[in-house]
């Protein structure tokens, strides 16, 4: 098997750890193995016990190995958006040789990326990612891939993402202790936003709400960029704790009740339906109305959506054409869309993969990580290489292929024909620099000025 076509996504969640193995088959990604185990050593999306987390990671990956018959060595890891900071950056270099213009090469892209990375950041923060928005060659801007063009001066504008060193270190340490290498770190809302949304949703603007077990992450994707993110420290675990406390049952039983009989909206339950609840200290289960269980769940769900809406209102976010897309395990609750529609003016939907076996929203991030890595353009990979060489997110030896070293293929892959490619997916032809095209959209322009204020 050509191992350059194998991608392993690792979602280290608060309630479960998921490892997903995908293979490129004739230009499309196919899921060939999944491992899921209960999490250990995490609190609200952050690793607090490296040893426990390492053991859980090892178990999840071994499950995925057994199901896919693949010897996994390296994984693409999702990073939570806790304390994520974003800033616009700009770098420029002179590429002329003895005053003469020349053709731009891979080395020039790496050099301008290094120049762009010379930013002042807080000592407790580390660079997570650098995503280019455009290149400029001798004043001609709007270029996605400058290689092959002829010029004297090369500039790059982009967005620099930084996060706490502690989160990065603990994640890296846990994976290495589990016996695996890191192919790439990807910020969770970037992975989901750049792959699960279609081209129009990314361009004109969409709100993504990841209803995880330990926390809820609300993000805005606009103009093919992550423009805003907010992490609420409440998620599915809080719903489980509410059920446990109110019904006097164990957390394990409460979780099972939520999965088997839970509704996010009480009015959707069947009239007269009863549920057996094992009560602590009693030998026989007690019966409660299914509607009562739903009322417990609905109260917490409404509180989560209320806070997300308040944060969006605080930044004066306009109504976005892409609406609201729900992902994460909490998005599986029946009635979740109906509740969300009462808090957001936009249309609300739940992302559902077309891949067999992983159609549940809880697999969204693990799948998105493999899709994101497989779609990286040549320029994206050069910038990732720059980050790795400067030891900002990982070491150079951690970028090998899944099972043995091979040269990466140049084709760009998508998981399904309906999934849109990012703007910079097509390799540029050899050509001189040309003037920027006017690709602005009348609707999109109404939002650009507001989002400009969201960056530091």
C-alpha cells in the first residue's frame, strides 16, 4: 500500500478519544478503521494527566490499527481552541539576484514565511499555525501560489495562531509517551471549518458550534479564514452530571439515559413514555417520565446556546449566510436543531458525514483532521515545513508518512465530490506576476470591516 495516501486523525476529547484511519482511493478519502475509547486524564478539553491520557491514546490507536490493518506511526492531532489568539502578520523579502528579477522557488516561500514568523508573542504562548491569505509579487497582490512567477520582491500576508505552551507540550508528550509521532497539529475549529463547510459557507460566513463533552466551541469561518472562536467550559458532561444529580443515579447510568432516551427539547417526547432509572441505594429502578428527563437536558442545552449567542452579540456578529452548523457528540441529541433555532436567527443544521460507520456528529473532528491534512496545497506544506524546522509545533523527524518514508504525492484529494476545495488547492502554472483579480463578493464585503476588528 502507498503509505503517502494514509492519514490518521486523532481527536483527544474530554469524554472519548477517537483515532480514525483514512485512505485515499482514486482521489477520495475512505474511512478504513476507527478506534474509540473513554478518555482519561483530561479536564474541559485540556490534558491534566499525561500518563493516563497516553494510555488511552495508545488503546484508541491500537483499535484503529486492528480494524484498518495499518501499522500506525504518526498522527494528525487536533488542538483545542482554549485561549487561542489570532493576529494578522506580514513578511517580505527581496529575491533579486544582482538587481535582476528571477523566478520564485520553494526556498523563497520558506524564507518569506520565516520572515513573517518574526513576531513578538507572550512567553507563555507558542505558535500553532500560520495560514497565508495572499502573496504579493512586485506589488501585484491576491496571489495564492507565487512559485514560478518572476519578480524582485515577495511579500506574504497571513494569520498567525498562537496558544498556551502548556497545552501543546502536554499533548505532544502524551502522544510521544503512547509511542507515536506527530505528523501535524491542527487547531480543531480550523480543521472542521475548512473541510466540513462547502466553499460558499466558508466564503460568505458560517458559525460552527462544536458541542463537545467537556466544552462547547463557537467559531466563525469567513472569507476562508477562522475569524473568531469562543470556548464555553460546559458541554455534554454537564448534561450528564445534571441527570445524575437530579435523578440520584450514577454518572455511568446518567450517560446511558442521555444516549438512549435523551431529547434536547421536552416537547418532542412521546406522551406518557416512561424510563427506568437505577437509583443509588435502591434495589429496584424508579420510573420517571421521559419528558422529565428531557426537561433536565433541555435546561442545560439552552444555557449553552444562550452563552454562545451572547458572545456573538458582544462582537456584533451579523447574520451570516452560511447559518449555524452543529458538530460534536452533543449534536446527536434529538431536537438539538429546534432548540438552537430559537437562539440563532440563521438557519441551523447538523453536519453528517456520508462515510459509512462515522455518520454520527461525534466523529466530525477526527474525520476533518484527515481531510484537512490530505487537502494541503504545496504552499501549505512548505509553510508547515517552516514551522517544523523552527521547532514551533513539532520536530522535523515527526513528519514522516504513516508507516514508512515516501515522497508525498502532489495531487489534492477530497473526501467526496460535494466537498469544495480551498481556494489555494490548485497548483499555479508557470507564469509572470499579474494583477489581482477582483474576487470580492457584494454580500461578503458587508462583513469584512466588522471581522477586521476581531484581530489583535
